[in-house]
C-alpha cells in the first residue's frame, strides 16, 4: 500500500551513499570522506543512520530501531513526508483547523494543497469531517494530539478508525504527549502500516535547542524517508546529548510532573479571573485561555516583560491567548500581572 503512495521520482531515487554508512570499527584509518584527520571530537561525520540513538529510543518506546526515522526537529519530518509522498501541484494533505502552523507552511513550500476540517467550539471533530475531504490525491492526514493550540487529545479509537478508513498515511503529531494522561498511539503501530507517530525532544525533554524529532512508523516508510533526507541530518552533538538525556530520563520525568502540576494550578487560578471567559482543558504544557479582551491582556503582559502567543485570529479562537506553563516563579509573576490588570 505504501508503495502506491510514494511520488514516482522518489520511488526511482537512488539514495546518496555516504562514506560513514558502514561501521568498520574504531581501528580503521579513515581516508574516505575528506574529513580532517586531526582529533577535535567532531572531526568525523556523524552516523547517518543514528543507530545508537535509535536503539536507545527503541528500548525506551518498546519498538524496533527499523521503525524509527530521526529528523532535525519534527519540522524536518513533516517536510520529508510532504516531499516523499506529495506530488507538487497535484496531491493534497488534510489537517484540523485550528492546528499547528507548520503544516500549512510546509504544504505551501512543497506546493501541496492543504485541506482543513473545522474543529467545533470545544475543539472536537467527527472522523467523517476529516474523511469527507479526502480523494485519491490525499496522501497525508496530519493530526495533532494533544493539539496545538487547543491542548485537546484525540482518542485512540478515533486514530484507529482513521487509520482504517484513510487511504493515505495518518501522521499523528505527539509533540506534547508526555504531558498527557492519555496514552501514546505508539501501541497502534504494529496493526497499522499507514500510521506515522511523531514525537520531539523540544518539549518534555527540555531540548528544543538540539533540534531532534522522532518518527515511529512502518519500516517501509522509514526506508523511503531515509533515502530522501540529507545524509547527515542529525549532527553528532545532537545524537550524543539525546543519548545522555535518555540515560537521565528521571530528570525529564521530574520536569513533566512539575509542569503538569503547574498547569493544573494555573488553570484553577486563571478560571477565577473576571476577565477570563474560559480556560480550555489541556493535556499539554500550555493553556489556551479566552479573555474578554485578549489584545489588552497581551499588551499588558508584553509591557511587563512576559511574552505569550495571541491565537485570536485562529479559527474558533477569538480572544484566545496560548500560555506556556513556566516555572512556578514565572507563573506567579504572570498571575500577579493579571491580578494588577483586573484590579
Ligand atoms: C504540534 C507541534 N509539532 C511540532 C512542533 C515542532 O517540533 P520540533 O521542535 O521538533 O521541530 C511543535 C512546536 O511548537 C508543535 O507545536
């Protein structure tokens, strides 16, 4: 099935064969890649297949290394999926409205039509709303759970149904899943060849600066994307730091716990303000909050040195600010500024 979805030119692609593809052992004399022989710790190209990191991630997420593709952030994985499966000017992809902004940007860059189904006032949707937009040129269904900017989770039963009913690849962006009580859809991978679950080191791992996105999917899709990606797309520093973070997972677990607790406190206190009309329930590390006048609140926060995201122009997000959960001290400062504004 996957074979039928790939662009013709990609199907016929002969991937770049990189010098560091084969592991000859540490004793070898490497005169094959025009690198510098002088030891800097970084004078060699990184492992293009990132095997050590994939093994560690496979152990962590209970899958096989062949089911993993790594990218320079999830943003690279989104672009790789579009470039590999969507014929410019012909194919289309489908996503929710509102959802993560990069889906639109990546589709535009690749000259791929983006079709959007509207979420309702509670940011929910019927599976049929997504499926009704599909035709024979629909290659990707881009879902985000918990969704950005709403914080809403998509139940696994809906994901399973969409995998059954959609004739392309169901891409499930789980950038915020570690903050959710609901489980990841990784458990559905085995039964669904067309499922691509995307996670990132940018949020719960506290490593947005290293740029590491992780795709878990069927090995056939991994092979296709691996042929399209730049050979050394994940640099040595990133691979090493991510490995250390995985070894030290109790640190990110503690951060997750702290942020979820803080999210609950923020949600409760924000709900007590008169200028807050609604705090949308969130399973992510942010809250979408509807104010009586979002622009006034936004300006006051900026004047106090606090930057949040105004999402008011997004569909069904009138007067909504998206507020990331900070440290306890940062959140207290935020609430103080809001209290002063209200008094
Ligand atoms: C839903 C979602 N997916 C992906 C990303 C980007 O991830 P990365 O930093 O791995 O490119 C973001 C960043 O805000 C996001 O909100």
